[in-house]
């Protein structure tokens, strides 16, 4: 594959896009040819200067609402790394353009409806062409997905064919970006109820209970009370697809959050559902927005440095 660039970071001027670019500035031992991309050339040029990107980094401009314009961008790269969300609103044509130009693609979406649309429209062609389209490569859903994959793979090697794999978020410290909040609000506006846990599974490959853990319970394996994890609405569906395509669809996978006590588990669970109820109503949502980061904003550099995520994936016996 002969292309001008190895990687285009699409959505480079967003909060997460900037973080991705900073990573490549500090970790590019392979000397990859990189370009930053988006719809505003001036913002891209200003960012390249202010962030002191290498002089050989390119700038590509396109309109992700126009397929022809987007294809002109994607044909330049071997890989498009997309951070332009909410993805249902801004990145559907980016995926389509990558499929059309046989360009590999990955993103940080946490939108399973977006993932499902991509599967239904493009899975067959990408398999035929050998093009990789990889969704959910951020906090949604790598810790849970990779952890459960490793556990499931070992269980299969040991001759097990079914059971329950659990991912427990035992420790988390950090914050949300404005883009994540915007995506959550979009989901509340477009989805009346959580989709099936098997939403992303290949047809006919489903096993176990079709529900997320909504309440609290005492878990003997982690020796503590667990409750609803707001990201489980994404991670459970992504991880169950991985289990299905990797040959251990007989295992159920569920994510929860560990709390120090039953009192805390009840309090946090109630707080999460109150937040979601308030956010569901647009008039009340405006009040929440006064306390939440706006698109383009997110955790401070200090918060990013101290960010911790610890997920325990195990097979309860």
C-alpha cells in the first residue's frame, strides 16, 4: 500500500485528538509519516505551531459530511485514526471513505449503535478487501475487552466451553472529556432503552442473560460490593462480540464497579441513575452542563498524569 502518510489523526484539534498527537510527538521511534486532519485548516496550522509538531507533519483538510471530500483525505494514508465524535453525527462517512479507499481505520468511539451500523454495512467488504476497521480503541473498551479476551482464551485452552467471565472496575481516578459527555447526551436522545447485550454478536451467537448488572450485590471473588458501571452498556457488548468471534461465545461477560461498602455502592448507583434521569430531559440537562466539560475540554494535565484505571477480569467459580 503506497500512501503519502502512514497515519492521519482525524479530529486532531479536539481534546482527545490533541492527546493522540502529543503521544506521537514523544513516541515515534518508527519515524512514521503523520498528518493531522480536520475541517478547519487555520486551526490545524495554529495547533501545529503552538504544539510544536515536527515540521514534516502534514496537514489535511476535508469535510466529513461529504463522502467525496472525505475520500480525498483517506486515500492519502495507510491508517486513519479517528477521534471525531460523537461518531454517529460526525464519522459515519469517515468509515465509509476508508472502506472505499481500502484504508485501515481505528477510533475511540463508545457508541455501539455506530459500531453496529459499521458492521452491517461494511463487514463483508472489509473481509474481502483485507481492510481493518477497528472500533472502541479507547477506555471504551480496551481494559474490559482485552482482559476478558485473555481470560477466555486461557479457559478455552484448558478445555472449558462455557461459564461467566466478569470484569470488575476496582479502581478508577480521572475524569471525562466534553466529547464523552456529548456522546452520552446523544445516546440519551436517540436510544429509548439499552440495546441487547448481543447487539454486536454475529447472528445466532448469543448465550447467557441479556442484561447488564443494574443493582448491587456482594461478590465473593473480589470480597466486596459491586454495582452498576456506566461504561458496561458499551463494554459488555463489545466484549461479548470478541468472545463470539474468538471462539468462546459460550461464556457470558459482564462488567461492574467495586465499592468499599454496601452503603457506598447504593449511594453511587443511585447517584448515577439520578444523573441519567436529569440528563434525559433537555431542560434539566442545561443545569448539568454548568458543571460538566464542554466539547474540546477535559481533564487537566495534572488529572491526566494521575489517571488510574484498574480492571480485574476473572472467572468466578
